[in-house]
C-alpha cells in the first residue's frame, strides 16, 4: 500500500528548531515532486515549501524563507523540512504531498510553537 507518513512534530519554544520528515512506503520518493503544507486553526491550507524531482529546485513561502530548508535523503526515502527560528505563527498541522501523475498525502504532524 502506498503511504506517506510525517513525523518530527512537537512542542518547541519560540526561536527553537524542529526537523520534520516525510517518509514513503510503497514507492520511491526521489521520482516525485514533494510539497510541505500547513493548516492552522481557522486558516486556509498554505504551501510552505516544495522540492522538484527533476532539477531539484526549491520553493519557500515568504513567511518561512531563510528559516526553513527542504531536502531529500534518498538513502532513507524521505524528504525533510528543517525549521529554525520558529515563531508562534508557525503553529499548525504540517503535512506532505507527493506528486507524479497522481497525488499522495500524509496525515500530518502537529507543530506547536509556544513559551
């Protein structure tokens, strides 16, 4: 069965760091375009970061640029999101999406930034 599983979320203080991981089962992630998204209560889902399967180009939302870094680890079949200098506004459920011809979505992982 094809699955995506996010992990690495948790509670962190403002200014702290977390590393999220999007792990694939049933397919090889390096063939897919991968996107990270987030949803906060009462807000629309927004794109956070994406990485291309073809040329490795990356995208970052303006709100996270310079603080977040997306990367592939093909040995682990994961795409990771390193999040530094976290702010309370980063609090949300983070989930990943893998796209080739179709789309696969994970269940999400909660990130809470609070003192």
